[in-house]
């Protein structure tokens, strides 16, 4: 017998980090299903980078809005932010050349 794969609702979590105002990133949006789709749509509309990581979203979705991420997630979230900053910088340099 084959198992039917369980349908997983889409999840999305938005983070922000302002190094002069906070010691760690905080959750600015969190949702499942239609709310997750709205979060992703808003991110795309405002050119906010999107990073897909199902395990990380699962952990972050347990947090409340405006809650700072726990210390045990600092490293993985820092790696995500570093990747996003590198991509942004590369795109800015690429647009300067054109």
C-alpha cells in the first residue's frame, strides 16, 4: 500500500533586524495558508529577499510577532542574513555597471 503524502499548508515568517535598535532579529510577520501567501506576496511586491527553509520556518513560526529570535537560532539566521546581504550587494553592483 502506498501512503498518500500529507498536504502541508504553506508557512511564512518575516524577520527584521536593525542593529542600532535591537540585539537580535525579531519576527515581523508569521502565518500559514492564505496569510503565508500574503506575506510572500508583500515581500515580492517590495523586493524583499525570500529564503526558503522549511525547518527554520517551522522553528520561527512558534514565535510571536515582535518576539526576538532565541539565541540558539542566531547562527542559522545570521547565515541567512549574510547570504541576503551578499545577493543584494551583488545586484547593486550589477545595476551600477549597466
